[in-house]
C-alpha cells in the first residue's frame, strides 16, 4: 500500500488516512518512515474544510493506482531471506539479505528515534559501554548524534572508539541488542519520561544561562527556597569548583591531598588545571604537575573516584560554613 501512495501528494495521503478512520489509518502509517509520518501528520492537522471534489480525487486516484497493480506482491524481506537461505549457505544468504535490505539491526533500532534522547540515554547508562556503542551505531545518524550529545565528553570518546572497533556481531550479541532495543522502547512506553523532571531541565538551562545567575538564584530563593536548594544541588558537581573565586578554591586545595588532585585533574585542559595549580606555592605546584606526569594513563573509574572524594570534601566545607559556593559564575568546563 505504501508504494501506491508514495508518488501522490502528502495532502492526498493525509486525506486518505483520515478517511480510513483511526484504527486502519494507524496501521497504514506504521509502514512509513519517521520523516514521512511527520509530514503526513502535519498535513492531516492542516486539512480544513475538505471539498467533495478534492476528497473524491484523492480516493479515486488511490483506487486507480491499486487497480493498475499487477497483483504480484513484491518480495518481502522475510520471503527473500527464506529463498536465499534455501539457495545459499545460511551466512552467505544472511549477508546478501543485509546488503539488499540494509542491516537488520539498523531497521530494528530505527523505531527508537521516537524516544527522547535523554530518556534513551538514561536506560543506556545502565549498560556496558560496548552495548551502548552497538546500539548507537545502529541508530539513524542524525538521532545518534543527539544521543551522543547526552553523554559527557569522556564517555562519548569511549563510545566512538567502541563503534570504530566493532566489525562482526555474533548471533548472541545480535539477540542481546534486539532485547536492549525492546527494553528501551518498553521503558519509554511505560512512563520512562517521568525520569526527566523539572529540576533537571531547569538546572540544564541555568548551566547555559548567559545572564546574571546570582540574580536568578536570588529570585528563585525568594519565590521558592526549597526548589532553589534543589536546583543548587542539581548543579553541584565537580566542575562547580572551577567557577569559584580564588579564596574559595584556596580553602578547598588546603584540605585536598595533592595525590587526589593529580587524579581528579586528569583529562582536563591546561587552563582548567591551572585554576587549581596556581593556588599552590611553587614547590607544591611543581609536585602536583610531576605527580600527574608520573601517573600516566589512568582509568576513568579512578578519576571519577578522586573527583567524588574531592566533591565530598567541598560539601563538608560548605555545610560547616568554611566556604560559600557561588552558582553565579560561568562554569569553565562542563
């Protein structure tokens, strides 16, 4: 049916789907791509005051297309796959079908493009990086780019490396990937969007806000002190340290071990590292740089652990009234 509709105008297709009713129309729409569904849905929403002659033209045009059809159904993927499986060795047949119809998993994963990227990533973060990479590699390219943008820079680099190293998938991995696709869809369909709360969204917006954040937080505290506190907690991460004034950073570095900083500063640019290093005396600053050099390559888990330890120290200093954190400056690294 889709082939009969493809050369007709989007408006004609929209009118025909409307004429079919909700149940039948929805079944027909499932056969179109995501972009086509969006175009048809937009056309449906814009149809007003439909004239008899227009409706008749669209319906008659479709039935004329249908009547001129030969009656021989095109070879479905399943039909062609079965024929090739019987004709060729199983793997050869499967490879040829993949070449003719596109990768099976890519087709299977395409439906995830309807899931908001942040919802999908919430599910993916519970999986090993190899599974994250495999699934993202099979998403539509534009959507995959959006999904990658939801990961931090280091995770993004790891995922891209994993994608570049993937060549052949075993049957077991293929099945596991299909199950992951189903799980991601089920999470969204059963209310996975509830994990995206207003506090998280507002915190993300504040992090990108170019105005005076101090005034913004003062306004929030006046209107809703509890919500303002929740927003501060949401923005409270390791990188908030680098947006503080020099006195606050000195108070933090005075109680943080050099070894912890050597690990925590791994992977950061020189400008950001120097925000911490310049608070130390020359001898200690040199020791810190030497320690980072001696460490060489370290695992992400070690870096994360060191950053979390430092963040706990910062929390304690804040709770004890030793320091007062400012959320009004631009964070230099996110």
